């Protein structure tokens, strides 16, 4: 059946999506702590710490 063939591919897509989300949240946490011009142009950010920035990016 077609559903038996697509089931592993759907799971693989969700795993890949999860890995991308985790990678982006780690990168966001690292980038948040750097002293760049983004602090001037991204005013009004919801995150006040690197951990919160990573969580919001993941979410």
C-alpha cells in the first residue's frame, strides 16, 4: 500500500524539522549574545536573554 511507504518518510520529515528548529534556536542564542548592530535595529525584542531568544526561535 501507499501508506506503508510514506509513513517512514513523514517521520523522517518531522525529525528533520525538529533538528532544524534546534539548530536555529542554538544559533539564535549564540547570536543574541554578540555585540552587533542588530541591537540597534531589532529594538522591541521579546527576548531579554539568550536562553529566551533560543526558546522563542524554537517555538
